[in-house]
């Protein structure tokens, strides 16, 4: 699993002109799933994100997690995170899991993040044409890959 985590002041997902989900201060998580992903990847990534200390404390130091600030969590599926650009100019998405594999893993990740963080987790809609609006706070953007845990 690959995730791009952005600390945001606000973020929202709009589908066909209607806002599906919106959060205030918290994390926007763009999530890419590949065929090799399984329960260990889900658990590791959910725990890591829930406990990631990237919010400012009273001294302005990044010492607080999204749990500590009771922040929002918005997870959006994004198969393009597994794009390969090694050959030519058209990205290949061969490593991205097909929907029949990716959707259950995505849903399990959302449930695991909800359970691990104790916070509400909002989502986009898998496979929909989504418009993502965000106000990146910092900016703070972190990329995590469950295959690169070490």
C-alpha cells in the first residue's frame, strides 16, 4: 500500500457537483492498493498514520498526532500512486490492484484506521470521478509505502 498523507486545515471530496465528505483540521490520505497488499500492510499503515506526530504542540513543534488533536480523517482511493513511468510518456498502472481486489482492501484499511485512531474516517467513492479540494497546512506532505517499512 502506498499513501500520500497531507496535513490539512480543511479538505473535501466532491462527486458530480455534490460534496460527499469534508473535514476540518486533520489528514487527507490518498491511498493506492496493489495486488501484493494484505492484512499486515493494512494494520501497519493504519497504525502508523493514526500515530504520526505531525501536528504542532503548544510550542509549535510537531509532537501531536491526529488522535491527539481529535482531527478529521479523509481517505481517497488513488490507483495512480502505483504508476510506473520507466518507459515512454504514458504511465503504466500494472502494479495497481484491480477493483475486485482493491475495493475490499481499501474498505478494510478504512475500518482499521477508524478502529486504530478512534476517530471518524470519511471517504471518497471508489472509482468515481472525484474533485478533491484541500488547504495543505504547512505544507506537510508525507509519502508512506508499506513495502518499505524498514
